[in-house]
């Protein structure tokens, strides 16, 4: 019997409160409310094995949201003294111990986790999924992908599990705006490393992105009454804070708007003005 996995077991005994599955040497209870109708001794049943609140092995015909060897995004149902409890589709919530959290999670948060068996023989979740991610993705440069943020590093950037399966990174220079653990992101592959890991950008290719950036700038100028209180010479951090783009991207968009005659720059006032 394999804890944390789906498997087919044989009915060996029928009792008032359910059926026992397995063999004469090793058996597990499938509670009565989950026993298929018309079941008889000798019939096979596909079940998932986990431990109940009394740490007894128990079978269920319910479909768990995660099994051993898999990764899944689960929602935090509650937080207790020993860690967080995740909704994984079964009656007893799955424990995510504090020591297995890469960042403190709260009720309602979503996080990418894997399943493991702890030293006490119980199933637990961990957010430390980096070693389990695959590096043989089918994606190539400029492909658009979706993934889940699972770790954030001030030094390296934002780590993403593409398709909740493949190892990827949004480098620090490409991180714009607030990002958080469990966030679903759509990004563009900017590089496929020699080891198969992906580099991502949440911004599009330059030509298309320039149009979007220019539109964003014009919308801001309109909201500000026809002027922006700084130019493309502003500090990069201010540009990033105001628009979520690099200074280079801002300068490209401003240059396009100047060529289109939509704006002018007043160097004396240090402002970008909407053309009349």
C-alpha cells in the first residue's frame, strides 16, 4: 500500500461502516459513504491513501488535487499553530508546515506545492519545489507562456513554474510592479539557457510593447490635465515606480510619441506636454 498515491486495491471484507481493502496481511478501510454501490468481496476499487486525523491509514475514492511526485497550486484554508492547512479536495486538509514555507502564507492565499511524507509517516506539503521542476520544456524564444510565481529573490528576481512544471526565472531587471507568491503570470520567453531553464519577461517584444507603453503614457498625460511632471531624463526608479517600465522603454515610447507629434517636451519646466 502506497501512501499518497492512487492505486487499485481489492475488497477483502465488508463491514457495517465500510469495506476493507488490500489483503489478509495488510488492509485499509474505505468508509461506508464512499463505497460504490453493489460492491462485493474480490472487487477492485481505485482509491487514494492518506492518514486521517487519528493518523490511521484510510482510503478514499475522492480525487485529490495533488499526489506524490506532482506539483499543484492549492488554496490556504486555514492557518494554525504548526503551519497552514491547504484544501486538497479531501475531508482532512493538508498540512503545510511553517518550516516548508518559503514565505508566510495567510488564509485565502494560493501557493505552488509538492507532496512529501514526513518523518512521522504523514503526508505534508512543501513550497520548496525548485528541485522538482523540469528543464525540458517545449518552449523557445519569444513563445508566450503561463506560470505560477513560487519564490521571489531580491538578488535574482522572480522564480516561476511555467505550466506549474518547468523551471523559469523573471530576472530582476525584468521585474516591474508588485509580484507575489502564487501569482499567475503570462510572460514571454526571452532565453532558453543551456541547462534548459527559461528566462522570462512580463513585457512584450519591443515593437508591440512600444505601442502599449506609448498608449499608457498618453493616458497618464490625459489624466494629469495634459502634462507629465517629468521627462525621459527622470531617474530610472521614478519611471519604474510611475509606469512599471525601464527608462530605456520609457525613452523609446516618448520618442515614438514625439515623432507622431502627440507630445512635446518643455525642458525648462521639465515636463512632457500633450500637443494641442
